[in-house]
């Protein structure tokens, strides 16, 4: 991220945004610049893949469902864009630590004390660690007391929709993938009750 910030400073922030009195390595300037770059990147990725998902994965017959709200897609986009800056703050804090030098990022493999083995091991451990963190955070958010608060707080801006376009398109995508695979360990779990409980919520 330090290279991205360096280019953003050179081509945009220094000539057009910040006054000369703010040094490029100032912590406040770096944090604000990282916040802007991260949110701009997130918005571009959201609209790019959201549009592709909407046109190629989402089942448009769901729009005829009686619980599909008027302007639901627009509401979901508005809700996502309004929450994106708040969600990006933890990521920006990690980027800020990286730019300040609190990371073990190397410009080439020879700089790493463990060589290729260390780089590959760090990639695998990073993926494992972040996947586990995402799983446990998601599980924690479904804890009864927390889920009640989040349901009231986060679903009311979207109108309390029962047919969420993003979630249902993901479920349909998973079902399509599951239809093309062979029998596995989780085949004994019926999906109908899960989908029925989702529609009753």
C-alpha cells in the first residue's frame, strides 16, 4: 500500500488536495489519504463486481416475489455506500501501520530471512488466520443478544426486507455449484428448512 500511496501523493494529493505545509510523511495526512484511496477502491470494486453479479448471477425472477420491496436494489446500494467508510476504518488502520513500517513486507525474496519457504508459509498462514477470523466474527455476530441488536439496527434502513438480493443470489449460486458436484460429507443436511427459515424471518 505504500507504493499506491506514493503514486497517489505524487499525482493527485500533493498537487491538488493538501497544502504545502502538510508533509507527505505526516501521520494525519497519510491516514486521510489511505482512507480516501481505500474507499475509492472499495467503491470501484463494489460497483464492478456487484454489477456483474446482478446481471449474470442474480435470479431476476425474484423481483416478482411479493416480499421484494420497491426500490430494494437502490436501498441496498445506498445502505452499502453509507456503511462503507465505517467498515474501511480497521483496514485503513492496518494500511497505516504498514506505511509506518510496522510490517514484514519485503521488496524481494532475498530480503526475507526464511527465503521462499517463509514467504509461502506466511501466505498460507495469512489465509488460514483471516479465514478463521472472518468465520468467528460472523459466528459471534449471530449470537442471540448481539443478533437482536444488529437486526434492529442494520436491517431497518433497508426496510426490513426478507428477500435480500445479494444473499439470495449467493444461495442460488451455491446451490448451482452443489448440483454439479458429487456426493460429499454434507449431503445429509437438507437445505429446504434453512431456506424456509430464511424466508420466515
